[in-house]
C-alpha cells in the first residue's frame, strides 16, 4: 500500500548522489531575485537525468527518469517533502484487454529545491508517452472551464485592444476551447498542442493548430515565419514540461517587445494549505509559487508584472509576464504574503506529509464505515487527480462500484491502478449508489448542480478535500462552479 513518508530526507533514495550543500536561496525582495538570477541555461543542460531501472518500463514504452538536480536552476539541494509511494500514470486509462497486463508504477515524490524554491516531482516520464493520440483530456467537456476560458479571452481582447492585425498564440490549446473565442472575435490565432486527438477537434472548429511540443525549436521555426505574439497564453501547462528552461525560452523568442504572456498554474500555496495532495501526479512535474516562478522567468529576460488569484482547480494563480520589469501593487502584496508564509524555506512544508496521512486516514475511515453500514459507493470524475486519490487510498477490489464521467472518451475504460470501470453519469440515477466519492472535487459546484436529480433521489456526495464530509440531498450546494 502506498505510504506518505515524513519530510527530512535529503534526496538520496534513487540517485544516490544528492547531498545537502547548505546553500539557502532566501531573497527578501522581488527585485533582488530578478536581478541576480543566473543567465539562461542551455536546453537540456539544466537537469541531469539517470535511468530509474528496468522496473520503470511502461508497457514497453520506455523508462522514467529520476532527476538528480532541479529542472529549473540546476541546483542539487533537493529535499523530499512528500512520498506517496508507487503509482501508475494517472491519465493512462485502461481498455478491457489491458486488464490482463501488469501496469508499470513509478515513485511519486515531491521535492523542494532549496536553491530556487521550486517544488517538483522526482520522476520524469517521457512526454511522448503521456500525451499520445488517445490522450483522454478534452477541455470542452467542462462547461465551467468553457466559461472561464471565454472570460479570459474577452478580458485580453478588451484590455490589449486586440483586432484583425493582432496575433494570439496558445500553448497547450487542447481542443480549441479557449482560442475559438478569438476566432469568433476575428483575432488571428494559433494553437499548439502535442495531443493529436484534441488537435483534430480544434481544427474541426476552425482553430489553426500545430500538433507538436512547444520549445525553442518550434519557436525558432515560427519566428522565421514572422509569427510573433501580441498575447501568449499557456493555461495549466507550465507544470507539465520537463525541459522548463527550453519551454520558457520559446516564449521569450516569440513575444513581441510590448506583448504579454498569460500563464495559469495551480497554486502550490493552496495545495499545501488545503492538503490537496491528489493534484500531485507524474504529469504535474511542478507545483508553483511566485518565489519559484520569478527566477525561472528572469533567467530568460522576462518579468512577472501582475498576478490574479483564481478559484479554479482548487486554487490557481494567473500571472502576466512581459519584458518590462514593472509590477502591480497586487503582485507585490502576494509576494510579501508568500514571504510571510515562508514558502522559500523548508519549515513551510514540514507538516505536509503528516497532514496528508491524517486526511487519508479520516477519508478511509468515513468510506469504510459507510460500507460497513451497507451503503453502496461509486465515484464521480475519472480525472488524473482521482487516480492519485484512489491509488493512495487503495481500498481494494470492488470497494467502489464504478466511476461516472461525462467525457465519452473515458467511458468504457478503467481507472489505472484500481481498475474501476468508467461509465456514463446516467448510471448514478439508474443504479442508485448511496454515496458518490467526488474525485473531481475542484468542480464540485458544477457537478452537484448537474446531478441534482440524483441528489433529489437521495444520493449523497462525499467531498474528500480539504476535509472529508458528506453533502446530503437536502444540503444546498455553493453557487461556485468550483471547489466548495
């Protein structure tokens, strides 16, 4: 059974060569970090990778790699703050014939870089194995996410005065869920995404899309074609890219002198404070704070100008980045709040592992008691975070009857690790389980409203995070579309 281990171990377990070097990166001011960040690191040179061994060959697709240095700054002073044990790839849903095969599992650990304050998982699974043609995530399947994307597009179009002579590029554009708004506004745009399935969907709705990974190579090709961005958008992708310096260098190459880049990332402060450990999986290589982001961008001549706190995905930040070092008072305040919390020091993370174990224990106890009382339990949301939660709970075969999910691509498949069948949400009403563990708790408001008929029939939802609780049929859900 996967276990979370306590903080305090220097990262030796898998690489054998990381030692504590007593270098502490604790700048007191935002200016100092931007001014003293190291020059750009050549692509591919910022992380030393070593093979993790034959046990990590994923169904014949290649080995995971274990980092021996920070992917961002190259520092070797990495400190484990959480070890969730061995997990399969969270988005690797299983077909029926896969059930006869053994799944590969990989260590799922989070390390804190004492040199640049960046949080990151210790294993890298090759991206070509994570984002294949059958990559199961389609952004348009969530009405709340569509509304969120539309609001951002309208905001950027108005504030940046975008029109037919402007150019917008989005990296990780998925199925065109966001860029379609610019198409409708008559603003030229280009999507870039490595997943072929979502890319085909985007092109079918009129969004020009390149199916490729983004980095300096592709950026240089676009630059040679004169395709420079007034606005660059990258939502929920900055956490996914192993070659992070190569990735950010691509933005620096294509951003116009007065252009801006908008990034949305899950906020590590919310993850730590609300114990959102299920947002940790191999596809999410990084967990960002402003203290980790500022030196990353400064290394490539870019600066954080503004920040917005967002409720989506259990708590996110939207940062605006440009070539000008000017910043808003809002950014300064949030930076100072991080300093007050101490996100650039080990102390801030010291009890995270213990709180994760406590949450696991309380959730398992609640679910087990319900089961012992004769109540049937299903799940909702076949998301990657759900795979982390289910595999960490590891409650055994048959404990959960099924996982309901509205994405037709996922229906008929099985959750990795626990191998629970994924079905259409109509099964909630048809089969009538007593309780539903809400794996996609970050969209709880939206889902509870969608499943109003099931709730009226007596169905109850179990919200796992930040504290396990049951939402009964008579409980009025929040007006928020996101986490309750």
